[in-house]
């Protein structure tokens, strides 16, 4: 039996004991996960430094802080999330108990990506634990130091059988995908997402696919371009552009192109100094393969800011490209690196058309003072998220679902959405064995009269909330008129 098979078998056996059902046991595991993230902050930061050359503070800000927040929220809200959820009743079910009951799915496979190796692996795990599942955790092999630390240290904090960490590369992931799971939560590229879904289909396993793609950023010529460029520079070049929700390219009017270019140049200098290569908070491209891929994307476009590189260190400077069109090489795939192409469009109409001619993005960014223009982009495009006048920060709002649509993914997580995504919402209806007379209309023989009653009970729309409010009002009026007549006359 393979290592992967053994891990899945252990997780399933352990899940079947029912030990994840009590909320206290889930909270206990979540507390242990929180302890892991806080006690092992140093080990995590060191691993990320070796993998991606990120600074310690950068790692805390972009990797573990979000995980801590998600764990704390789950601990606080778990009782509310896991409670039965009453639903609206019809006339036929008016005296029944009708509710949704969230129940665990079983064993979840979590496959993480390398760009934020801790955040994108542990955040889905928070949802899996909260929802009462077992989970097999497969960190990305590309961040080998992070994967090793996760494999060694996580079992010291979490239940080893319920939450095994399985490391390895593509063959190991493929072996895992041959096993039967109750849900697969995958973060990574759209190309591999298709393979994951294909493998899942063999067992009718549901999937969440957190994918990437090209997220556009439209700058309206009438906005505060200085502030817009500052926020875009931050969103684009953090983690060397290796962020799934980084603005992939800028769309703007030709009249502001030079200004945008200049403002971004100034911000790069302000954030990363004149020499980003030696600056601690500017990282590196993950490996030589991606370095070569990103360098090749520049072909055919004009470099107006940055452009220098050092293959021996996988360093590419923050770079802005001009004279880019929809046909340029850099527009043929997700950049996932520190290149920012500027494409000119004649206004918001052309920007919307440009966006709609392509795959649905993970996020669309719009910078404008005009609320109507922002609402128009919301109404006339589709994407996982839309963010106006800022970059990335929607990721930090736990009350918003995070996920893609179409080519950028399916399903979502964060906060309650992570819990719901990894739960089965079981429909429950509890009837009494009384009032059998009401049911006579459904039993044979089927007559026109019975059908008439069935029509009334099944199709009649009643607003029970309103009915209840009206009854309360009537009672209040009755009591008030009684008081007036009895005591005040
Ligand atoms: P990656 O190379 O680390 O792959 C992700 C996972 O897929 C790994 O665990 C790997 O083992 C597995 N894998 C790779 N090839 C496979 C194959 N042939 N068969 C089975 N499994 C395989 O990461 P990546 O794909 O380079 O990640 C970058 C992509 O992820 C970008 O497109 C980015 O936008 C996206 N991403 C999305 C999110 C999100 O939340 N939506 C977050 C981070 C990254």
C-alpha cells in the first residue's frame, strides 16, 4: 500500500469513529492549529525565507496573520455556523420543523500552491476542521522548505490520523488523486485544475478550485491617479507579482498612460528603493523555470520601467511594459511575476469589451471617482470579485466569499463560506404523526376537488413573517382598545 493510500485510509478510519462530530473536539483542534501558527512563527518565516526570499514581517503579514484571523473567527462562530438553520415554510409544512443541518462531508483533500505556501494550505484546513472533516494536506512541493516544516511540525499539534500531511511532487499528487475523497479543495493553475476535476469525476467527488488567470485593472482618467498607482504598485509587486489576485495588466486612456507609468515608477522607488535587488522586502521568482517563462513574456513589448534581471538569483526587477496589445505575448497567459503591461483603451466601453472578450477573471479592479462607472463595470462584466479603488484587500474580509468563476475557479471559502463549502447542508423535515386528514388530498383516488386543494396548498404564496406581524399588530390593537375602553373612559 502506498504512503498516500495509507494516509487516506488512516484519515477515513479516524473520521468514522465520529470524533470530529462534537464541536468541542473541532474547537480543540482549531486551538491547536492557532498554537502551531503562533508558536512556530519563526520556523514558518525561516522556511518561507528559503523558499521565496520573503522577509519575516512580510511572511507574518501575508501568510499567517490571515490564518490566525480565520481560526479565531471559526472558534468564535462555530456554534452559530454548525447550528440547524430554519428555513421558510409553506402552507403544507406550517406545523412541521423544517431546517438545514450542516454535516461533515468526510475526508477532504487539500492541495496547496507555492506562492503563499502557508496561507493557501492552512486557510482551507480551518474550514475543513470547523466543518468536522478529516483532511489530507498536500503542500506544494515547489516550496520544499515550507512543505518539510509542515510535514514535521503540524503533526505535533494536530491529530495525526485525522489531518496527515503528505508531501511529494506531481506523481505523489497523482497517486493521491487516485484515492477516494469526499471533497477536493485545490489551489493552483487552471491547467492542473482540469486534471484535478477529471480525477474527482471518477468518484463523483465535489471540488473547490481556487485558480488564477489574468485580473484586469481599469484606471479611469478622472480619478486620483497618484493614489491609484500607489495602490496598484503595492498590489502588483508584493511577493514579486506571484499573487493570484495581483492586477495582471492595466487598461487606461492613452492620455494618462505616461502619467501612470511615471507614478508607478516613483512608487516602485519609494517602496523598494533604487535597487530592489538588495532590498529585503522585494523577493525572488520561485525557480528558474518560472524565471525563464516570465522573461520570455517581455518579448515584443517595450520596457519603460525596470526590466533588469539576474538568473543566478531568480531576480526580476519591478517592470512596467508599454506598447502592449491584446495580441502581445505577455497577454497570452497569467503573468504571475513582476511585469505590469499597460494597454490603452478609449474609455470604459472599450475596457469592458476587452475584459468580456477574455476568460472570466478572479478579480476586476476599477479605479474611479465615479460611482456610476463602477456600478456599470459591476453590471456588465463577470469575475470572482470586483474591487474598486484598491487592490487585494477583499481577501482579508472574512464575510466575503473568496473564489473564482468560470476559468478562475469554482466554489469559495473564508469565514462561514469555508465552513459551508466543506459541509453538506442536509435538508431536514420533522412532521408529527397527527393531522392525517390534511394529507387525504394526496392519496388516491385523485379527484378534481383534491387537486384543487393541492393547488391551493402547494402554490399559494404566503408570507408567514408578514402574517405573524399582522397577527401581532391585531393583538396589540385589541389589547389597546380594551385598555382604553376599560380604564380611560
Ligand atoms: P503548484 O505548481 O504548486 O501546483 C499546485 C499543486 O498542484 C501542487 O500541490 C502540485 O503538487 C499539484 N500539481 C502540479 N501539477 C500537477 C499534475 N500534473 N497533476 C496533479 N497535481 C499537480 O502551483 P501552480 O499551479 O504553479 O500555482 C500557481 C497558480 O495558482 C496561479 O495560476 C495562481 O493564480 C493560482 N493561485 C490561485 C489562488 C487562489 O486562491 N485562487 C491562490 C494561489 C495561487
